[in-house]
C-alpha cells in the first residue's frame, strides 16, 4: 500500500508541476493551486481507469461478447459521457457551482458545534489499519449506493432522469457514466454529505470512488461472464448487473412503468440494485441470480403507447440531456 501510494503521489506531483500548475498561472488562477493539486489527483485516477478499461476490459469484451455491436454511434456517445466524468470535467463544473455551497453549509454547521463522526475511530485500532479502515468505508458507501439506486427506481420523478442510463440497448464498458447530469448531481450531493458525516479521509475517498467506478465499468461490459455460484454472491458480476438492465425486468417495475411487470422479475420494483456487493440485494430480497443474458433497454423504446408512439431518449449527448428534462416535467 505504501509503495503504491508513493508511486501515485509522485505521478500526481509530476502531472501537477508539468501541466496543471503552468495552466493555472497562465489563466491567472494561482489562488486555487491547492484545489488544482487535488483535481490533478482525480485526473490521474481517471487516466489510470481509462488505461485499465482499454487494456483489460476491452479485450475481455472482444473475447466473450454477449451480443455483436450493432449501433456503434450509441457507444461513441457513451464514451463521451465517460471522458466527461473521468477526465474531471464534471467535477470541474461542480467546483464552480456546488462546492462553494457545500463549504458554506458545513462551515456553518461546524461553527454551531457540529462534529464529524470518525467512523473508523469507533473501534479501537481500526484507524491504524489502513486496509481495514478502507474496507469499512467501502461497505458503508456501497450500502448508501444501494439505497440511492433503489430510490432511482422507486420514485417516478427520479426514474424519469435515471431512465436515460437504462435506455442504452448496446451496453458496454462505457455505459456506466451514461446518466442525466441532474441524476449525477443528486447522487453526488448524497455521497458528499455522507462522506462529510462519517469522516472518510480524502485519500480513502478517492480510492473508494476509483474502485467503484472501475468495477462498474466491468459490470456494464458487453461480456458473457459470471463468477460462479459462490463468487456471484461475493461481488457483482457482468451477468448479475445485466439482469438489472434487462428489458422488462428492472426498469418496467418502477412506478412510472409499473403496468409492464415482467413475469420473471424477482420482486416488484426491480432487482439487482447492488453496485459492488450483491449482499444488500440478498438481504432485502431484490437479488436475481438466474443465469441469463437478456437484451437491455427500456420497454417503452420498442412498445408503442396508446397513441402509437414509442419513447425517444435521444441520440446525442445534448439531445439525451434535453429529453431527460422534458421527461422530468412530463413533456416527453
């Protein structure tokens, strides 16, 4: 761990001094050098993730694809979503918009005596064991993500945004970040609030986010892969998560689409919401371990409504974002 940390810190320092710091000076933004250094860390994590995706997950997709790629244009749009998030453009937007609000909120709370709960300090010795501490926080954030994911399917207004993520009918390793920006903003707000409340260290938070994102890239891959009877119950596999995206299973069981409940759905409301661990699905009865590889998408993309129309989720990035707003206000 210490060796990996040293390599990462060295690379971050080099990238900051070579690229980010000169750019900030040139733009007259020397007052945000500290924030720029932190942003360099996120940029480096994103570059490493992209490297693993291209070098490892990509060849796996070509080795055992679930289905041939018929619509590469849709995949290219997903790649744009991934680059926006992994290269820090989304976080840069948050830095200039929501971060000042968060700083003001938590500053006011601390001024009134509110103290952060140091979760790993509740048990003697845990904070001195970095790996154990990291796993503890990973468990907490994964449970929070499970709850968020249930909410995205449970509440109709939230589903209208989240449906964009499910509308990809050619799911690949690039599909993880295919989300409406408001959906991402809401999830980010919840995660940041939890992180502040439980006192996760910045380095641990970066590691948890990096591991979660990379694992989700694998889960969304066009890859015929499962982890066996035991492994499927230890970590979410591409097969397990594909069942969540299966047309007629998870998405159609939401309040907005409830009349199309699929006969094989594990429970009303969908299944396989786990992000990293299937444990929460097993605990709350939402797990579906059927060994199937179903077509993905949302049924209203192919099934006409009473007026003979199918729903259009948009082809390009801006069209998808705009149509998500229209769905949110009931105009699409």
